[in-house]
C-alpha cells in the first residue's frame, strides 16, 4: 500500500511540466500523425450529433493519455515499441 507522502509526490509530479526527450518527441509525433488520419475519417464519416461529439472527446482523451504516458514513462522501463 502506498503511503500518503509518496502518493502526493507522484501526483504532483504527474501534473508538473515534463519536457520530452528527442526520442519521446518522435514517438509522440507518430501518435499525432496516426491520430490526424483517424480524426479525418471520424469527422468525414460520422453524422453530427451526440455520438460524434462523444467519439471526438474520447479520441482526444486517448491521444492525450498516450502522450502523457510517453512523457511520464519510468526511466527504468523500456518503451513498448
């Protein structure tokens, strides 16, 4: 079980600014490029309405979380690719 001090330290770190390394920028750009392709398909193929709005919101969230996961990856854990 994590103690409160450690939990607070990790939480504050996760909301602080982190500059990605050059290798991380390359991986983030790959995600953004693929995301742009899917976003085009999503916008062009889906009728206006609540479902489209939710799809766009959750897609934005997935790109954000993927990017954050890259930037915050633990130094001793190798990247997945």
